[in-house]
C-alpha cells in the first residue's frame, strides 16, 4: 500500500497570486480583483463570524478558504456577466496552479453504493472527501485538500487501494455528501425497518412470485409512508432534482428493485436504485404529499405538490410538482413533473425575443382589447409566454381571469379556473361566465373548436384583451385556421392584434463550445440564401460536452419567435380570404421574420446549435 511515491506538497498560491491568475484567465475583472484584495481579510472574518453564529458543527466550522472568500463576493464572470465567479471555478484554477487534477463532480456519474460503502458519513464530512470511482486497485477520491498525506494514508488503509487524490471545492463535496448519504441512509434505514432490524436479505430466496408478494405485503405495511426515514428519502430526492435542474422525476418499479430516473435538458438519467421493499413506502409518501388516495393502487391518479425548493437549493422559492401514477406490471410507477416558477414566469425580455419582435409584442399587449394568439406544438413554451405576459400586464387595477386545461401553474394574481368536462366547466361555458365577471384580460388555454373561437372573438370585440393558443405551425396559417373555425373575416380583422408562433431551442453550453463551419449541405438544408452563387461560410457553435452540460453540449433553452403584426396589408388579404402563403409574403414584406430566419440568427450568434435549429424548424414543421 505504501507504493505511493512520497510527494512534497507544492506551496499553495497566496490569495493575491490566485486573484491575479483569475484575472489572467479572463474570469475576473481587474477592478473586482482590487476590491477583493482590499477587503479579503475583513470578508474572511465576516464569514467566520457567520459560521460560528450559525453554529456549524464539526468540519463545517473550518476557517474559510481563499476560494470561499473570493466566491463570497459574488462578482460576475469577466466573460459572461449572467454568471458569477463561484467557488468551483476558483478551486479549479487553484488546482491547476498547484499541479493537481481537479475533479468535476457530476452527481449523475457518482456511485452512491461506492461512496457509502467506502467511507462513513461522519468521516466524509469531517475530512471533506468523496470517492468518485474505483478500479485496478486504485480509487479516485475528490478532496478539499489533496495534499493531506495523513488523510490519504488513512484512506488507503481503509480501502486497501491506492488513492488518487483530486481537488474539488468544499461546497461541491459537502453537497454530494448531504445528498448521497442523506438519501442512501434514509433508504437503508427504512429497509432495515422492513427487514426487522437486520441488514441484508432476511428472507433468503424470496423472489417476486405472487405468493411472496402477498406474504411480504404485511411486512411492507409495517413501514409507513409517514416513517421518518421515508419522509427524509423523498425530501432528498426532491432536493436532488431541484439542484440538478431536472424537469421530471420517474420512480419506476422493476422486477428486482426500484429505479429513479430524472430528465435533465431533455435526457433521462438513472440516478438511484431503491430496494424493492422500500419502494411502496416511497410511492405512498409521494401519493400522500400529492393528496391522492394512498390505498388506491390499481387506477391511475394525478395530483400536485407545492414545495419550497429551499435548503439544498438555497433560496426558498416555491416549486410546483404535478404528479401522476400508473399501475404498471411490477407496481405503481410515479412521474413527477417539476414546474419551476423561475422557468414559467420570466420577464418578457428574457423569453428570448429579439428587440424588433419584443417591441411589436409589447405593442400588442398594451392594447386594451383585441385577440392575441400564441401558437406552436406541445412543449414549445407557449405557457411560459402566456403566463409571463399575464404577469407583466396584471396590475392591481385590472382583473385577469383564465380558463385552462389543466392549470399549468397556480399564480395568485390570476383568477384561474380549470376545465372540468363532467360539470360542464369548459372553454366556451366559462368564457360566457367570465363576461359577467367584469374582466379586463382573459386567457383561454386553447382554442380548439368553433364555439370557443366564437366566444373568444366576442369577448375581444366587447372591450377585453383575450390571449389564447392555437395548434398551428406558424403565424400566417393561424389566421387561416381561425377562418376554418368559422370566425367571420370581418371579425378577424376587427379583433386580431397579433399572432406569435414559437419554438424552444436548447442553447449551446457556453462552457465547452467550439466553433465550426457549416457544410454546404447543412447550409442548403436550412435554406440560407446563396451569396454570389455560393453558399455563405457560416461559423456556428457546438458544445463538445463537459460535466456542466452532462456531456450533451447543450445547457438551458431559448425561445424562437415569429411575430406577425396585423398590418393594413395583412388585413386586406384576410378580407380577400387569401391563403397562408400569401399572408406570409405580405407579413414578411411588412417586416416579419420567420421562425427559420430567427433560428438561423441565433445559430449564427452561437446561441443554439445546427441540430437544434433543424429539430425545431425543419422536423417539427414537416410533421
Ligand atoms: Zn458543456
């Protein structure tokens, strides 16, 4: 075990050297370096006092590191003001200066089993270590201080393997410890309870025949959904999802065990495996939180959970989860869809419109009456646009009412009604009722039939601003669709103020983007006009994949908007009952940029990728 060559630990850079390196690498502005240098000592003392006041125990009461001090200033990155210089980035630079490998910790690549079976939680917490992977007689360990030889020796003794030490920030390591040990130990404790206190299979040879399931049922019932360990496990699961920007959590029963998967930026990742005996309790707990009938296991159910994404995430913003169950072959499967208000309610300029489009859109919504339509396929961000718009115009002086199917997110300022066909609460019946409720602004989830279209237009005609969505591909064809729904062309002309078609495109990860030039074929596929008889040389960005984007090369999403202004020219064509192509030509002559044109703009600006532009403007349109 002592084959490790004795190494003399390199001198850690001073905080000034570190700050200079951060400026040199373009992470920090010289102005901010000077400010940190001048106030570092004061800030360190301040952080230390804060910690003592919060009565952090054990390792967490350590003296603040240089990286922690620098990160606590929250200065924006010199290269990207929307992001700030965090502890991880500082430690990465520190590691580079000391010639030690830096560990990008990707929670989804970790093995909870390896971590919890290698070191105990108190040990991991006290020494700030987390095992990453093992193989070939070695084990890679992320450590806050990779030069702590005593600790490395101790780890080699415990694991019987050669330790390869990597450097990571204290914050990143402590977060993993909380999540992994928190979830794992809760599940293990719950499992032990089911198995009657003894760890390991207390019922050897038990498989999942019906007989055994019946036999086990009683045992499983001993562990209640209100059991502290189960409650904790579900809490950890939710925090983990919020921290990793997951949009959906899938809890799935398999033949031998339960599997938890999470969708992040559109891709499902397996996160945890749960012993089969604990799964029903976890499922019951989630059902209980969603106010479902816990005893009903054979019928699909749906419900909601409203929760504060605080604690692990930081600020206590409210997050809504829509939960549904499905009785599958090996038990109930649960899917939790996460509705984060930060994603659904944004400031209008953050939707992703270019200034020209935003200017036209703001003109539409400033109107006291009229019909504004947002169109696009499912998952194109229509809800975000409508909710964000409503919030932008909902002042205490106006009455906003909505009829939705279903309510995507509950917002206090809106008076929201959910469609319930059984009791005749539908789009058209509610529209009629609304008119007696003195509304100023009405939002109708979707116009899908002639009756709804008729009432929506009536409301717009009688002095209300009506917002709704339609299921069409682009904005010109929306006008034609209104006519097909039986709306008189004169009514279209006197009510319609604008149409917005939209798509959501994933953005290129700024952390791993590289430049590339589109091939002639790619340029042709996007129908980009030739220049001087040749396809233009178009430089675009592509993400190579890094831990931040989990190897996808994409991070976050942006809206692509086609904003059609109902100009005099467009009105004339509506009166002539012209087709969508003619309306499109006129709208473009009047300044409209098509979805494709706007998407190509975002491609050329390095915001989104070629594949995304093809996905949202070529594939979706040909459907
Ligand atoms: Zn990346």
